[in-house]
C-alpha cells in the first residue's frame, strides 16, 4: 500500500517525521534534501503559504487550551464555514494540525512540536 505522498507506510521520510514533531534529520544547510523529503516538505510549505492557513495556525495555537472548534474560527477569518473547513483539512493533511470530531463539530489542535520540528529542518 502507498500513501498519498507516495511513501510506503512503514517507510517514514525524515521531513515527514520532523513535521510530526520528531526531529530526525539534519537541517537543510548541513545535508542535501532527498527527493521524497523534498515532496513532503514542499507539501507542508504549500499548506502554510496561504494567509488564511497561517492565521488558522495562529488562531488554534492561541486559543484557550490550544484547541479550537471550527465554529470558533469562522468569524475571526471572515470566511464561510466550508472554506474554513477546507483550509483546516489542508493543514491536517500536511501534518500540522490534528482533528478530533465531537458530535457535529470538529476540534483542531497543533501537532505537538510540529512547527518546531519544521523550523529545525529549515535551519
């Protein structure tokens, strides 16, 4: 079986591991980036290259308890619920947020250490 990123589930790329909070690889300036890692890193960077998604990461991180319901994120962004949900889905797929469905609402939180690990890879 192959994942959406083209990786076999038992194989974990260095960047994918870093994005999930596990720092496992050298910063880009110390070691050349492999092809698979480049695909994963590009996907993560593409996910955060949108102003609404950057704001969503900030809103979730700053929310009380570090977790926010999608219903709490609509008004601050001034976007429709389907648009906010789409942006959140992209961030979840990129490995930057977790999603916990409770009844009809979904709650989002930062992946512990995910942004720190990403920053470490980029250094």
